[in-house]
């Protein structure tokens, strides 16, 4: 049996909806249903009455509900105890961050924090967006840093999670350029000569954002997929070799634009770009799960800066003068 089956079951018992619980658990409804069925098969009894609406527990499910709560509580308490035994556990902030943000946004943001807050010991887990969100849901990190767009939202319940908007990031098309900054490829291409397209895989968050751009485009883009990966950095390296057009976050190409190694492939138009928010999440502290004091102080600091500045995007390092 897997612990996520227990979490799925408790979610379903609370929402009484397969679709709603699947959304909250960040899986498709068919996958969620299969996990509930796997739990029932392992237990050897039906936990869910599927003949009623809203969904309700069977008598066996009612009995198992209390047991599931107790089992998960014991597991989480054991994990919290063992983590607390680690010497650096309470003085280290665990981040879950998508790969692209871990390489582009995170280093500058951490530098800016040192200016106002002070040095922070961190442990960073670089994951895809889905796994980063699941790390937060399953208690595997203290803070989640990720992209968000209204049409590709991060489904974290605001009742359970706090959120801050750190800034925005534009996703735009780029291609290799010559010394004068003229790109090798320029959108939209043509039906007779489609442009080579460096694409994200379908499960990549940035890939879904590119799909939104293509779907909303007023003019059709003529692209022929020639390479595919879920890593933005890998696509950028292919673009630098002149292999095609790629959609990249602006923070990932700052140096290449300055060095005139890449250029916008859309003529600096806004037609084929999309803006995403960069968000920070934490689980709201409670009596049962108060969280690390360090994380609480850091969050309060960021919230105060957000209220004072209107945003908390990375700022340049400044040297503060001591006052007498």
C-alpha cells in the first residue's frame, strides 16, 4: 500500500467528488480513480459507494476513515521526528523549484534576500512543476517556488496554503542571431517553408504555456517540430546551435541577448508571448504543523516587503551604512 492512496481516500471522503479530489491531488480523474481502486483491492473491501451522488463512504469506508487518519498521522509524526533529529533540520529552508527557475530566478532572488534578511541555509530540490507542487502537498518541502498562469493554474487550496507573487516572467520565441542581432528564423514562417521548432514535451509546464500561445495567435505559425525535451536549458543550447525557434523565459536568455547570441524571433512583437507569475507558497502554520520558526520569520519578512514595495522581485545588492 502507498501513503498517497490514504491521502487520496481522505480527500475523497472530504470532497465527496472524484473530479474535485483529482484536481486537488494534481492527477487526472482516471488516474485518481485507479488509485482508489488499488486501495480497495489491497484492503479487500469497497470503501466508496459509487451508486450515490454525491459520493459517500460505505460502512467499511466509514470504519477505515478513522484508521487512515491515524496511520497518516503516525507516518507524518515519524517523519517530523526524524527530520527534527537532523542537526541542520531547523536551520535549513527546503525549497521545491522547477528546473528553469532554479537556474535563472533562484540565485538572484537568494542574493537579494541576503541583503535584507541575512544568510539562509537552503536545500533546493529541482523538479518539474508537477513534482514540485506534489512535494509541497506531501510535506516534502518548506517553500514552493513556481510559475502560475490563470489558464494553467497551480491548484493549491488557499485555505491551506499561503501565497506571495514575487514577480512576472515573459515566455517569448527566440532564435540564434548574427552579430547585428538578426535572427536566423523569424516568425510566422510559411506553409511552403515551416520553421524548425524546438519543442517542450507535452508534460512540461512551459510546453502547455506554448500551446496557449499557439492557440491564441491571431496569425497562424508555421512550425515543424524537429526536437523535443522537457528542459528549457536543453532547448536553449539547441537554439544556440542554430537548430530552430524556441520559446524561453526571459530570465533564461538575459546573457545570450546581451552577447547577441540569441534574438527575439517575433520582431519584438507581443503577439506570440505570454506572461506568467512567479509565486511562492507555504503551508499555513497550525497547532498540529507549526512549521520551522526560520521559515515563519522568512515568510513574515517577505510579506512585509511585498506590502511595502508592491512586489518582491530581485533587487540589486546594496551596502547598508551603519548608523551611530
